């Protein structure tokens, strides 16, 4: 009898255990957080290695809007009176991305300059070129037969122009600003989340020289920052709650955030030409079959530049040159209310919520200019200008950081001296042939002129670069552009000599694409499909820029619910 009771209790225990295990298995089977190993990432007792369970989706960066990706006809224009034949229509797919809703303004760029001046004082010999190389060229307002001297002195810094787009910035300078913005945004994120002590408050050490934050260095090894004095304050990934005891400036609170935490923002950059044109055309307001019917020519709908609505009827929808000698219209009857640039967000936005995609200033984009887009080129996120690199690793297997004491500078073709990179950033080197060995997507690091001007696209396709060096001949090139002398003296100044040989083009690997019309352009250039170019080291008074960054995960914030999470399905009741 006792044995029977004992067996019954044992059987009951087994049934209950089996029931609990079955319930637990069913619970885990419909839970995304369960890994393929059977361990659930939600259970802290199992280690709690994963942090993605707390990820709530990518946040829109400050000042940006989400551009949902899609397909469009790149290069399609209404008019081609210049007969450049450089806007050949081609179907393209663009991935979703974020883009500044307006151009970078004078006020925003001045904040960047002030930061550089404080962190890298020009008075120090080692840093003397950093701040100076970031200064916009204010002399772009000069004209030999025009009187604009007051603009050269006031446009950048006077508060009257604070909300106007910054101009006189080269493509190289715009890229450096994007890198700096990445670090400042992530620095602010970490401080807001309590992962990094406030660097700018209190009586602690100044944020100067080695004491500044760099995103890529932080991700690689946070101990390389703040001159190696940064310390971990306490274990665990803290919340936004205020700490009872604050660590010293330059200290990290908790373990450092990783890419897998989803805390940091993606890198800011210039938009590609395909991205910029796609965002400017904003075809979301029209179906594909209506585009031709409506003759959508500008960033807004329709083929006219004047407002059709009752409110503001007849006003210009953008800032551009009306006719020869007419930049704004008659006094008190101005049609666009601007003689030069206008403050950002003055005119209505397009369907994506972007301002001044037609007019005000033209804008730099990331691409290297070529007259045509190769029909064999990628039809997915097209971009020309890739130079594939990798982090430099020293003999000890550690990443190498740009030295604060022995900075490396470069002299541009126009004679300006710039730092190759900001101190504290990581050093990168081109990928080697060994790195690309047996790859089917790329063969080398430098792909700027691939299939369009490189050795393989000439009649000497069967030769190598070493063959020409051995023969003492110059490498053949498709574009016969002027050659800038490479002689540099001890002070880093390049010889100011012009190439007097007969040349038939200005196109080179340093030519960058400019998109959109400006305050000094006629209506023709307002079409987003139009394109121009300028060397990356030059600037002008009609060119500005805005930043972009990648969208991670779903194309849209309103993506459909995954099938396995829905209310209906083969396993749902």
C-alpha cells in the first residue's frame, strides 16, 4: 500500500514537471528572445548576455527626417538645354535613410568652429592648422566687378545670418563636419543615458587636446580616450536615473556601450547623389503613372515655380534667379523675398518634409562626378567613390590612434594645409590584395575610377601599373584634366604653378557632384535630376550641404506586424 502511494506521488510529480516544461516550451516557442540554443535571453539567471531585448528601435537623429526608401528613375529631367547628356535616366533602388530637414546653417557651423578652437587651440604649434583648415572661405562673395565686401565680413558670423545656410565650405570640410557631428551626437547620448560623465559641467578638467570624445575610438577601446585616465565607475548598464555619487570627469559609468546595445547613433555623412535626388523628387506624393501627366519638375508637385494655393498665391516656392539682373523682383513686390540666400525653412517643404531641395543653395553630395552612369553599375544604392579601408593594427595587435603629438598634415591642390585626421581618431589603411583575395565583390581598395577611367577600362587593360612604372611612362587616363604640381616645400606650401598644356576637361577623381539649384541659378537648375561638379577642395558662395545617416532595420517606422506575431496563422487560434 505504501509503495502504491509512493509511486502515485512520484507519478504526480513527473506529470507536473512535464506540464510545467511543456508550458515553458510553448512560451519560449513564440518568443523572439529565445535563441536557437534553447536558452532564453530574457532570463538573467542564464547570464543575460544579450541586450537587444531592451532595444526599442532606432531613434530619429536631431534635426533629421526619415526618408523611406524605394525605386525611382534617377537622372530623369524635363529639360536638357545644356546638352551635357550627363543625366541619362536609369532605374535605381534607394535604401531608407535619415536626412537633415534643412541645410547646415551658419550658427551650427560656428558651433563646430568654436569647439575646434577650444579643443585644439591654434596657439599650440601642433594644432595650429586644425581650426584654420575648417574655416569657410568667406572671400567667395568677392567679384571683380561687384561690391559684396560686407558679405565677406558679416555673412558667416553676424547674427542676422545665423539661420542662413553656410557657404564657402568645400566638400572636404563638409565631410569633416559630418565626422565631428557623429562624435558630438553620441557624446550627448552617452551623457544623457548616464554612461558618460558630463564633460562640460563643473570645475573638472577642460575638454581640450586629449580630453575629448571620439565614437570609433570609444567602440574599439574606451581606455584610449581621455589620455587613458577614463575609469569604469560601476558594473552593469545603468538606466537614466541620477547617480548618488558622481565620478570624476572623463569617467565612464558602467560597462561601455557597444554596437549590439543599439544606444549609439550611426555615422553622419554626406548623402549620395542617388539619395539626394530621390529625397528631392519626393515621388511619394504621386503615383508613377501620374508623374508624366503632372510633369513633376521640382521638389514640389507640378511644373511651375509659383504657389497655386489661395494663401500666398503667386509667390515663388523657392529662392532662385528670376531673370538676368533679377534675383528677387521689385521692391515691396518681391516674389521670393531674397536677393542672396534666405534663412532655412522659409519656403514650404516637399512631401518628405525637406526644405530647400530646390533653390537657396546647391549642395555637395558624396559621389565622384562622371558624365554618365554606367548601365552595368549597381542599381541598388548606387555610389561612385568607394575607397575600402581597414583599421590599422600595430605589432601588438592593437588598433592605432592618430597621435596628438606628431600630427600628420596634407597639402591640398589649392595650397591649403589640412590635418589628415583629427587627433584621437583611429588610423585607417587601404585594404590589400590579400584582403580582397578570392572575393567576387571587389578586387582592390581604390574604386573611384573603376570601369570608367581606370587602367582596366583602357586599351592597356592587359597591363599593370608596374608595367608603366618600369617603362618610365605615365599611366594612361580617360579624362585629360589639368595636373596640379606636387612639389611641396618645407613649410607644406605647394608650388603655385598652372598646367599650361592643352587640356579638354576638368573632370578628375577629385571632382565631386553638386545637386540642386541656388539663389544665383536660373530655374533650369532647380530640377533635382540636374548635376554639376567642382573639385572637392574648392568652395563657392552658392554651395552648401546637409548631412545624412543610415536607417537600420525596417524600411519604415510603420512596418507591418510580422506574420508569426499576428493574430491569425496556422499556429494561432
